[in-house]
């Protein structure tokens, strides 16, 4: 069935899936390089060799430049899956296109495209609310009008969602578009290009979140014009399945060289920090001495290899259940990306239920870096279970909280635990961000499968969060304990930070507790 979408693996709101097209299955997340229907500086064969199974071209430009309709695969020389945009970008850029919605749709059918887009009206980044409202209403009107022309049994039809910087309009557009899910197999979020150019990544993520939480998960989401490697992992984590971009060639024409986290001017590079087929054969000096067309082609190919690398890294992270850790690593690449990453705090109630706690029989440890790791769904899930569902099996007279040290997971195997574990005592481990780990839960995932900053002091926010979790745990179960001792050791400098902070917080709640260095004879 054309347009069928199958979900294969999930992490956060991201998924690896596959979309059925007339030319076979397209695995997602996928990026579709933009191909000009009349000007191809990188050949279709080279695009396929770089690992891309699908491309996107412009139906309106094809109509104007290629003359009578011919099979689009033959016209651009690409044997794989072809998506055609409708010409809405030209409408956004020049204010008009010389074609109607019906004419574009009929043309896309005649050229035998695999994934087609109706002629929408992009919102862009206008700050004029009336203009934005008109773009939303007109796009929806055209989507309904198109129902008498489209042929969803023969190709995948795409419904763009508009609203731009007005989140309430994006939400309205998404809700109305969701009512047409029976007819359109793919949704697309429009107008992010200018925001990307301005590094307004937080605004783009808000647009994605607003859309994805409404449209059905059974339908993939395409993000128009968002092909910079920095944004891809963050967009995928919120549920984007498809991207398209001309960035690979536009950057190359300007002698700009992509990496997964940065973009460089070729002339400023002392060496090429990449091992793709282009970079292992050339130096920056070699490339600068080439004629401009050849240099552009080679740089564009390199940029494609980088985009392919980023997509592969994202897929690997999804399969391993480590997408959150990948976001943490990439968040330091640029201040705008870091600001966008912090925005994830508002998305977690949406993301956490979608993210499986355990991915497979192979339990992969959770990496803890700093206070942002507290948002990792696996850690949030543990903490929610402890606060809502856990109660000690018995009510011992003493609670002893001990730091979990390197190489001592589960902590119930440690010498410290064996010395302190006595009748009438409840021993509870604790670690940065993880917080309290009752001895009964020590061997459950991820409480013995994590890596944290064990030896050094931790940042102020990490200490605050961890101490607050110890405090909340004790305050919740204070009726169980007559005596509370929080131990720390010099082996883990962070443990003193957290232990003494927690004791002070407990005193403010009227709960007596002792912060003490661990003594071997105890």
C-alpha cells in the first residue's frame, strides 16, 4: 500500500521507520538532497554513491524549464525515489508562481513523481499576523480542494503545515491538517529556512513540537529546507522523519566545508578534518587550486558524506537507546544549539512516554555528564518510579546513605555496603543525578548500568539536583527512620558536596540528619 509507514525502532520521540513509495521502501530518518531539474553540479550517480536513496526537485521549475511533461526520473537522471516540491519556495521568495494548485498537482502526476506536494502558501517568517493567518487558511483550502485531484493510491501526497513564528497558528494548521490524514500520507512543516539562517534553532524545535504532538504518529513528518547537520539530531529526537536541503551545494558554491558540528571556510582550514573519499585524497590547498566548478563539486560531495554520517550516527543512537546522550554531546557545538537543547525541558512530558525504558536484551549503560542528564527519559523514569511507587519493604530504625563509587555497581557488592549493612538498617546508595538507589533496587536498570563523573566535584546544578532528590526521598519516608546518616568519602569529592547540602536541606524541613565521612570501622 503506497504511503504505508512502518515503525522499526524508537528512542525519545525519534524512530527508525520505512515509508512505502512507488519505487520501494525509504528508510527514515532520511535526507533528500535538492536537485535542480536543469543544473546538476553533482551527478545523480554520485549522490547515490554517497548513500542517498531519494532526492527532491522542484515541480514548478521543471514545468518552466523542461517543457512538456516527461518522467521526472529520466529528466534528472535519478533511478531512485524522487520527491517534487510544488514551487512554494518560489512563491515565498518572489511572491508569485505562474501556476494554479490544480496545474501543479496534475503536472506532478504526469511526470510520475513518487512523493508529491500540493501548491501551499508558505508563511515564511512574517511578523504580520494577518498574512500568517491567510497563508494557513489558503493552504488548508488548497489541501481540501486538492482531494478531487490527488491520487494517493499511486504516489505519496504531502500536506504542508504553516503558521511560521505564530505557534497558535501552527497548532491550528496541524489540527485541521490531521483531519485529512486519510488522504495525505505525509505531513511537512514549512518555512524553517530563514530561521535556520538566523540560527533560531529553539524556534524551529518549538514548531516541530507543536506539530508533532498533534499529527498522527502513523504519518511521517518532513521538515522543509532543514539540512544542516547541527539541527538534524535535535529535530529527529522530536519526531521529524524526513529532511530536504540544498545546503550541501549552496555551501560548496561559497567554499564552505561542513562538519557534523561546525562549518568552515575552506581557505581557513589548515587540514581537512574528515576521512571521506574526497578528504583522504585532497588537502585544502589542492582544493583551492582547482577550477571553481570542480572545487564546488568536490566540496558538495564532501558535504553530502557529512550529512550521511550524521544520519547514520542518529540511527545508531536510536538503535542503542543513546539518542539523549548524543544530544548532550552535540549541544556544546554552538551557543544556539545549546539554547535549543535547554528547550527540551518543556518537551519531556511528551517525549518520555514514547521512549522505551529498556531497548533490548543488551542493556546499555546510561551516560551522565552534567545536570542536563537529569532530563534523560531513562533517569526521569527511574526517579518517577521511586517517588510514586517505591516504599521500603520494612521500616528499619536507621537509614544510611552511601556514595556509589567507581567499579562498585551494583553498590550492594561494595565493601562499604557490606560493612554498613546490619539488621535494623536500610542502606541506600546515591550518585550524581541518579539520586537515591534503595538497596532493594540496586540491580535494576539503569541503577547498576550507568557511568557518572565519579571522582571530581560536580557542577553546582548537578549537586543541587542530586541533593534535592536525596532530600525528597528522606522526607517522603521519614516515618520509617529514627536516625539518618549520609556518608561521604574522599574518593568521590562530589559526595561531600551532595551529602552536606542534603543534610542542610533536611534541617530546613525539620528533619535531623548527619553528614559524616565514611569510617572503615563502622
